[in-house]
C-alpha cells in the first residue's frame, strides 16, 4: 500500500462488516481506519489524511444522525451512509444532514466502489476553484453565463428551469433531496411544494434528455430526490 493512500474511516459496530470492508478497500489501494462506536469515529475523524467516511446509523452509543452532524464540524471528508435502515425518512434525514450518498445494506462492492469514486472526485473538485461550467457527455451547463448547450445547440430554459438544472449540476453525482432543491430554487417557504419539482423536472427532461422516459442526465431517487449524472 502506498504511503499516501487515501484514508477511509469505517464507523460500524458490526465486526464482520468492518472486516469485509477492510479487505475489499485495502485491495483497492485505500488505508482503512475502523471505529466500532460513534465516539471512536468522532475521535478518529481528525486524521489529517482522512478522505472519506463510511458511516452506519445503528451505532451502540450515539445515534448515527448525531454522529453525522458532529462529523460535519470535524472534517471536510465526504460521508457515505451504509445502513440497514431503508425508509425514505431515514435516507432524507441523512442526506439533509450532510451525507453525500446513502447505500442500504446489503450492498454490492461494485456499487460502493463507484459511489466512493464519485464522492472523492467531487470532494477534489470542490477543493479547487469554483467551476464555471459542468460538462456531461453532450450537455454543457455554463453556470457563469446561464447558458445550456446540447449537441452544440443552445437550449432555451426558463429562469427556474436553469436554476434547478444548475443546482443539480453543481452537485453532480450527489443525491439532492427534495427539500434541498426546493430551498435552493424557490426559497425556505417552499419545502412542502414537491409538485413544483415534478413539473419542472418533467419540463427539463423534455428539453435536455434524448429519451425523457429513460433519463440520461437527471435520475430520480424515488421518494428522496434527484441526482445529476456525469458522462464522459
């Protein structure tokens, strides 16, 4: 293992899960730190080499959401929740609380690895200059000039459509909850207006998606929110 290997903190009270993750992550070139309790995880979060946290919500000493909240004040490392809790309410609470992603146990190694790569790539991008544009395949979202180009042709969007697409694009790869989108685009008083999102996402897809019924750019995360997908 390289001396500068990215450190992944696994916070989970189940030893078999920690052992499994330690093995598969080490094979992929990561250095793995392990914590069996929330307090241990918080104590280890100050590691200067920490790149990402994998957090279980069902911890024996602290509620996982409390640990998530306290982690946000200790480290800039992105947090992916790995939990047996699978209700929409739990997913929304974790994502609203600062997690960049949420996987329900049991999960596939390939999917976990892919989501980790996305989270690490986003963290690296956010550490540099603010992006002026986001490019995904044939779609270019020019954030500075409020312009959208698809296959070389400019696409006309209303101000709200652009604001919605821009917020998703700036958070490419992340699950953005309904609440986060509504607050960002319509303001604090619109968090109960989920029908706004259905209407405007439908309109957006008909303008930017090659096949609106099979979205390439804006994926629905059922009951939780949306994710903007980036393609080469």
